[in-house]
């Protein structure tokens, strides 16, 4: 079956691209990157050397996923979002010499299953975005985001919970309920978990 790449896409021959994936115009997928099955890499998006994407991921136009980022299955990265990889960025060393590849420590952003990162959001490595969490458009994430959390602002702060459908959960007595699916959740300390039907 293979994958589809637009003629202007730059896909390194050492990258591993899963069946059914689509890589659109001007996107770049660097060496040793792994892109799972049925992914969509939008126009002008960048997937760094050695970055890992699971199946069914969407990386929208002009999003930047710097190595060693790791995205689980079903992750959404919105237009122009950035996943950074350098905690202390500098162009030069203290002696004024230009930094090279060995002059800094690569740190990554890990995004767990089904999570979404909104347009123009920035995730400052090293952070973990929990499963099914939502990072709002324009947010700047500087600390880990719990599973199912909804975070907004600069710096990002939690303002609620979201279900698998991405909709904010509504409080119903002691439980939380997804208005789209009816799935019920309960809080456990600073986390939330799905209840059995």
C-alpha cells in the first residue's frame, strides 16, 4: 500500500513512514523519524530526526515536532504548534563559538494517546501531555499535563477536564460526564478516571 508524499515534500530515505500516511507540500520528515500508519503531515510541517509518531496522528500545517518528541496513537498537533527540544537554547557556547550538535542536550516532549495540542501552542521540553488531554490554542506548556486535563494560557494552567471526544466534562453530583458520549468519570486526587458502564 505505501504512503503518499506530495512532490514538494522532503522525506528522508531513512525515515520510516507507515502505510496510508499522507505527507503534504513543503513538509519535511527527517532521517530516522518514524511516522505510523494513516497519519497526516500537513503543509510545511516539520518532523525532526528520530521523532516518533504513532498511528492515526495529525500534524497540521506548519507545526514543528522537534526530536526526540514522541507522539502516541491518535495525537493531534494543531497548525503552527511547536514541540521544543532544548531547555537552555543558545546559538553559541560561553566562549562565543557556534554551538554544534554535541554542544547541547536534546530533551523531548511526550504526547500520550488521543491528546490534542491547539494551534500555535508551545510545549516546552521536557514535558508530558497526558492521554486525551487538550492544550488550548496559544497556550505555553511548561509542566506536565495530566490525562484528560484542559489547559489554557501562558503559562498553561488547568481549567477543567475533557473526555475522549474533546468536549469539556460537566459536573453531575460526584461524577463528571462527557456531553458527547455520556461517558462518566470520577476524580481521584489530582487525576480523573473513566468509570465502567
